[in-house]
C-alpha cells in the first residue's frame, strides 16, 4: 500500500532491530542464569508495576491490532514493533539490576562510550566532507565511499544499486538514519561525558572524557538538530535551577574535589567548546549559527503568532524559501478547486463536463496546449507557473512549479485521487489545536491531526508502530499546504509521548510518565541533598542530564530503534546508581 515495490532499501534500521533483539535475548539468558545462581540480586522496587503494565498494554494492543504484522515487527524504516518494545523494557530492567555492581557499571559505560566514539568519528568525517591532498579530492563520508557502500549494501545489489545520500554539506547523520536522532543520541552522551570530565579526579580518564566530549560536541552541533539543541539546553537549565536551591553548595564534595576545582574544570570545558564552536561555524560557513537563528526565529514567530502570509525573514532567505511557503491555500469542493499561491489565485469550476478556469476575481483564463511541456498552460504573466493535464481516466493533474496534486473528475464532482488509494471523497479531517501554526512548523500539523485519534486509544493502542496505518493519510490538501507533497506518508507524530499513547494506549503513556517522573524526582532529591561525591553520584548526575535532555527532545522527536535502546539503558543505569546512592546514604557510607 505504501511502497511501489516489494523491496525496501533501508540501510540503517532493519539490521539494528535484528541485532538489538539478538543481543537482548543473549543478555536476558545471562541475566536469568545470574539470578538462578545468585550472582545477581533482583532489586525489590515498585517501579516494576508501571513497567509491567506498559508491557501488558503493548502485548494486548498487538493482540487486538488491525495490522498485526506491523504491530509485531514494526513499520518499514522504523521497526519498533512489539518485540522491540519488550526489548526496551528488558534492557531497562536488566540494566537497573546489574549496573549496581561497580564492574558491570564500568562495562556498560565503556560500551556506551565506545559506540559514541565510533559514531562520532564517522560523523566528524561527514562534517568535514572532503579533503584536498596532492591535487586530488578525497571523500571522507564513509557511506559515500566504495568501502562504506560495500559494507552496507547486500552482495546481490552491489553491482546494480547506486546510493545517493542527500544530506546538506557539513551535516552529520553518522549511522542514525535521521539528523534529529543524531541530536538525541549525542546530547545524552555529551552531557554524561562532560560531567565525568568535570568530576573525575584521575587525569588520564579526564583527558579521555575531554577528547570524547569534544568529539561528541562536534557531532551535536554538526547534526543541525534544533530539537537536539533545545533538549540539551533545557536539561542544563534544569540543573542550574536545581543548583540554585541546593543546600550549602560551597561545601567540599569529596576528598580532593572542591568548588575551586569544579569551577576550573567547568570554565575549561566551556572555553574548549567555545573555541570549537567558532572553528566549526567558520568551517561550515556559518551554517551552525544560522540553524540557531532558525530555532529562535521559529520560536519568535510562534509566540507572536505572526501572519503566515508574511514575507520570509533574512534567516529564511539564507536557507531558501521552500515550495510549501509559496502555497497560501487550497480548497476542494465537489464543483470548485480554489488554489491560492504567492503568485496568483486560481479557481477551477466543473460545469457539466467542462472545466472553467478563472482568476481569484472571477476573470476567465483560457488555457493553451504547450507541446514542449506536454500540458496546458496559461499565457498570463501571473499564471505562467501553472499547468494542467487531463488523463484518460478523468484525473486532473494540476501543477504549480514543481508541485502537483491529482483530482478525479467523477459524476459526483471533484474527488481526491491517489494511485495507492484510488478515488476518495474530499472530507474534513478532525484536528485539534495549533490552528494557523502548521505552516510555522510542520510538527504542529502532525500533532493537530494526531490528538483527535487519542479518543480511540485510551485503554489500548492501535498496535506498536502502526501510527502510519491509522493516521489520516487522505488529508491531501493539508499535506500539500504544509509539506508541499500531498502524497507524503506521515509515519510518525514527531512526539514520542503521542506516539506511545496512540500505539500502545494512553494507559501505557501514563505508566511511562510515572517511570520518568519517579526517576527525575529521585535524581533531583539526590542533587539537592547529597554533600559527597562518588563514582555513583557523578554518574547519577551525568545520566540525569542526558536522559532528561532526551525526554525533553522527545516532545519534538519520536522513538526509533537507532537511539531508543541507548536511552532505556541509560534510564536503567540512572535508576541503578540512584539505588546505590540512596542505599549508601542509609548506611552512612560513600564509596
């Protein structure tokens, strides 16, 4: 239904899903063996209750799902079906239990930072792009080289398939499929590495954390993810607010660590990041500062609710006006098509079996056939960018520049037409909120169409990863206005919390929020009241910042197999170290 062929050329998600499930099963077997032989002690905590309910609602949502295949194995390019959801839950529980052991804790951190290092190294070369040596140009992006394509393309397709990665120059996508998810991954590991650099007294480890933090920082900036920028900034702001209320902040935090060394390390990392930021921004010809400007500009336009027909700002001009910005309005009724653009307004009326074209003021437009363009054009200055064709099956192909919308002419008048879904009635799609804001940020369009769907998923959802199969994909006119592509498949709501509520139910979302809020509350309590510093309190702070940044970014991003496992592992890690810190406090000892 959604793909024209039976083959999906995905290089980033499918095998991650496969390996994630294999490794999770392997970890589960080891965990069960450890419990059986009492090598691992099962932590007694009430958090298993919301975790268990979340798992149960995911299972039941799959059992009663209309599209069971997608619910079990996931939607193409995403692959977050039931098995993956249960995998997230399992890695959370396993990490929560095993990471309380210092050896297991170090092993998990080592694995996390190794993955961050290699992903960031790939991203650094992507940011650089090319290099000139001895009169030759060398491509540094691994996936644009013969070696990289040989690694990711199956043998049967290597001779026939040519890959074209259409990312912007100096933009990092590493191995994470989408630059927004690079932002989510990098913000978690960046904040953790910064905290470890600031607090670790060992000079060798401090140097390693510094190098790692700078490498990750390069990727965090280079991915150009505004959601990633916002999440990390908000997390640091939360820490600052909490620190203001912290009791007795001038007390020495542990042996060999004082406020003086804390300030020196903090100032050092800020200076290093500032120099790196200036260099990267200069190297990328101010791409990074322009992206920050876009973030501020979008926020300003949303807050001030500026007229959607206003002229583009200087920042928008730099990034070029998108086709969707040229469309002011489209309306389709059984007898009229109204098409309003920045150039002109056009009305197309169906009178009997004839089409009548006119200006917005009602003046008639006479089309003529252009052999070169193989279509009917309008020899009027304001309408020179319009063109249409009428197919044998009575489908009107209406063009404006590179934009196209198809309308079927039937005995009942104008109707929507799509090669995948055929002829469908033009109907108003339910929406809630964000009216007039969809053009400022397309996420608002997805949210406004997703929220009305919640009434059907209060107890159970439609099934894991089935969002695309239940979203009103027939909303052609709105997608033309806000995406400049009426046939674009919307496969995610751009909000992890909406995603959970629709896929596994509002009840499951409440359970997930309980897990998140409980962790945040405990972490803030430790930050406010802890007067000593240990490896556990340091990691507690770093993981808190990283996971909180992810949770904030999740208001604008979705869960994806490329990044979500790292978050659930870090969340389990956060719970584990918090349990240790609270346990040591009760015993009156800090290791």
